[in-house]
């Protein structure tokens, strides 16, 4: 467990460093796009700068989330502060929804009142720099996107910001060459809809974690059956499975055994916890042993030989 904790801490430090450099890149991109947008008069570039500024705020939230999840447990917060990661991811994903709404509003404004572009070379240069910075940010965060819900959200922010920058660049080229303003509007709406979908997935996962629901990749019945298949286990009840964070899963269960097996209870508990870690990735198991039959009537209390393999 200590090795696992050390690995997780090292992984979090790596994520934190990459997030720091990503924040720095995006602050520079935001400043460049604001200046370029004001000089060229291209509303799309200013809108992308606002979008990028929102992403900087989301990345800072993600950084605080990572640092918060590394804080040790206390007598008040006995599991530590792992949920900070989930809460910041929820706020960040919600910010993505707000950004998508803003993008749709800007698309509508551009449809109603198309804006001419001045100083196209300045605009194209700044837009290209913005896109390059977004690509570098994606490259920095790509390897960390599966390490936590927070990093997944940060990666999504950068991915859609890169798409937004790409659309601004391509849309600008098409408008300069043809004057077809509608192309920019159509591509912008498409990106906004993609942002809505990805935000929904992250928000759903974060909400389920905060509601302490069984993780989506865990089959409740399979866990119950696997516990009952442990040698000398007669049954189990009061089984609860929930997420402490996007990576840490906890479980508590009352397990019934014969009276004579109570002396070797520690071995049975170790067998159950080892099985939970190996088969289901559950690292926080709390097992309470009981002798005799359960006096409850719920389905998890009824002995059923069909459950055994």
C-alpha cells in the first residue's frame, strides 16, 4: 500500500508540473489573442481569447484539485481531501458548459452581423501561434488524461480550445478568400455541441462520485459473488461500494462465517481484501466478520448456493 501511495503521489506531482506549464502557455496565448484581436478587429479571435481565459481558470482549478488531493488525512477528514479533485472537476466541466453557451451566442451575433477582418496577416500569425500553443498543451496533458477526473477535464479544455483555435484559423482563411461568413458560424456551433457532450460525461461522473454511487466499471453483483466465493465465507450483507475520488474505490461489508473460523478471521479478511484489490481495483476495504446467520431479510443476507461457482 505504501508503494501504491508513493506511486500515486509521484504521478500527481508529474501531473501538477505539466499542468503548471500548460497554464503558463495558455496565459501567453490569451494575451496574444486579445492583442491580435483588438488590432485586427476580428471578433472570433477576441472570443477565442475569452474562451482561453476561461480555460486558464479551469486549469488553475485543476492544479488546486491535484494539490488538494495530496493533502494527508486528518481527524476531521479521515479519508484526506481526495474529493477536492472531484469538486474542482465538476466546477471545471460546468465552466465548459458556460463557455459553450458563450460560443453559441457569439456565433449568433456573427451570423446576424458579420464582422470584416482588418490586418489579416497579424490575425493569421496570432491565430497560428494560439493553435500551436494549444497543440503543445494537448501534448503535455495527453499522457496524464487517464490519471484522474481532474486531468481528464483539463485535457478536454485544451482539446476543445485547440479545435476552437483551428476553426478560428480555417474560418478566417475561408472568409478572407471567399467572404463566406456562414462557414465560421457552422463550425463554431459544431464545436459548441461537442463541448456540451463531453462536459455532460464529466459532470455525470463527478455527480455520481459525490452521490457515493457504485462506480460505473464495478459490477455490484460480481463483487458480492466474489466475496461469497472466498473460502470459509458463508454470506455477506450491508455491502457498500463507492468512490473516494476518480481513482480510489472504497468498500464496506459484513461477512458471515462459522463460529470456529473466528480465530482465523484476520486471514479471511486479508484474503477478501487481496481479492478486491486484484479483481476490482478496490483499495479501501472494511470487512466486519460475524458468526452465525444474518437476521435481516434483504437479498444480500439470504444464503444462496447458486451464488457460488
